[in-house]
C-alpha cells in the first residue's frame, strides 16, 4: 500500500475589497496536498505565508509545476503583487478535484493583471 498523499487541484482567488489592480495577481491554480497549502502559497510558487511572523518565507524548493518561473512578476515575492501574508485567510480556495497522478505539485496557472 502506498503512503503517497494524493494531490488535488485548487483554484485560489482574491475576493477582498478592493479587488486586484494592475500589476497584481487575481488568482492561480495549484496542484498540492491540501487546502491550507494552496491558501498559503504565493502565486509565483516561490514562497509560503508564515502566519506567525506574517511574512512571506522563500521556499527551498519552489512549488512550480513546470520546474521554473522566469523574472518579472513571476520572480517577485511581495505583498505588492498578491495579498499580505496575514490576509491569506480571506482567499477563496476551491478544490477542483483530484490531480492526475502524473502531475507535479506546484502552481500550474496564474492570472496576472498587466498594467
């Protein structure tokens, strides 16, 4: 029997007021183990919200399903492009269903509003 934790696909969306503006993420889709991980992950897949320190903490191994993200907005770990770490509880997280067993854990798609 496998001890592998099955992965799900989650849609994470900003719903706070004001809504996202230019040069900000509005939503992303991620493959991960649970809703809490999806909620705390930054859309660039490179940081996780620490709810004790209320800061973004860079991950040793980015959760980017395609293996890497380039520069520009994808490289930013910032509350200027996404919510502040203390506001992740306000995000709407929807489980879209189980991930294909061949999918890697990580962000698979983002919606970024270019200015």
